[in-house]
């Protein structure tokens, strides 16, 4: 591309073709974050369930904090790999990041608050994650993710209908349903649209 | 009455850079170069011109050990771009009328 005189029509064509070219690479919404957080939550839920039911020691509920630890580490590792080539941030990616930052902070505050007060923590977590998932689904216009978010929010009533230990297993199963499965579907669709 | 075309934007490579940056939050030199297909030297000169005019913000830093130049469009740049597109539209409308 050189510095040359363009007609008005050529200018408009150039603008629209550059915008189109830029958007092409960026619309490959990927399911990786859903898979990372989904699988991590399923794994930690099973771990907490088995350890607490074997030992009857409720201090092992601290294992829940493995979720942010493992999740953030995996997110950073996969991000580094991807960003080595080039760096570009879209408005959409920025919006999604902000939504999950708010959800993440709220989740951490609730988790810390649960040390001081008896709160239905798993239900609140499902409500928060369901909200984050639904907003993400609406932003990327992917109905399965929107529905997953609604299911997550619906199940926030879980602590009021199920016993405490069973809650943990169901909590893991819901994450499988609302994050792992949509994450795989999103990846599959993204791959398919780029073939 | 024709609106004057901004000479800074009425250049193929600079207009391409602005068109990329108007559609993202920020992008680095490698991304812009890949999309425009321009040579590194030429792109660097044009980015400097846009930056000197205050149309874009350029942050030079490092990502790991690699140098990284991240560009972002400014409010002034957005206004200039909008003005340029409107001016072009006015030219094309006149063409249509004739």
C-alpha cells in the first residue's frame, strides 16, 4: 500500500474493505474461557465433595479457592500463547472482560463474606455466573450461551431445595451444563465458520 | 458546496490505518501491518504523521522481550474520520445528482 491519490469512491471502498478485513479475524468468539472456568469448577466441586464427605472436615471448603487460582493461571497461560503473534483489542472483547471482572470481584467478595455470615453461597455464585454468562451470550449474540445463563440463574434457588453436600455435586453438574457444553459448541461453530 | 477533504486522511495507507483503528479499541503495529500489507518503514512514517496530528495515540513498550507499538484512535481522530467520510459522501451525492 502506497501513498497515492484516490478518488472519493476508492476512498469509501478502502474504508469499508479495511473495516471488513479487521472484523473478519476478530469475530471468532472462542469458547476457551468457558471451558477453562467450566472444567475447573466441575473438577473443584468434585474434589470438595469427596474430600469433605470423606473427612467430615469443613475446613476443606477452602479448596473452593482453587477455582480462581487454577482459572486465572490457565487464562493467563492460554492468553500468552495467543498474544505472541499480534495484539488487538476490540470493543466487544473489552466489554466482555469488564462484565467478567465485575462478576469475578462480586464472587470473591461473596466468598470472603461467607466466612463471616451464613449465606447460601452456591446459589449466589450460580446467580452471578448465570448473569455473566447471559450478558456474554447477548453481547456475542449466541443463544445457547444466553439460555445457559438463564439456567444458571434459575438454579440459584438450589440451596433452598437440596441438602448441603448434594448441592456441591449439582453445582458441578450445572457448570458442566452452562459452561462446558456451550464452550465446546462455541468452539465447534467458530472452527466450522473459519474452514 | 464541496467540503474540503482532510489531506492527512486522503492518503491510501493513512486512511487504511484509521479505518482499522476506528473499528477496534486498540491494535499493535504487527496487526496493522498484516491488515494493510504495507512495508514496516512506510507504515512507521504514516503512523508518526497521524500521531503528530493527534489523530492516534501511540504507545511504545515491550511485550516480554519484544518491542511493541500499540496504536489507538483519539477523539480528535474519530471526529476527523467522521468529517472525512461526510465530505466524501457529499462529493458522491453530487455525482449522483448529476
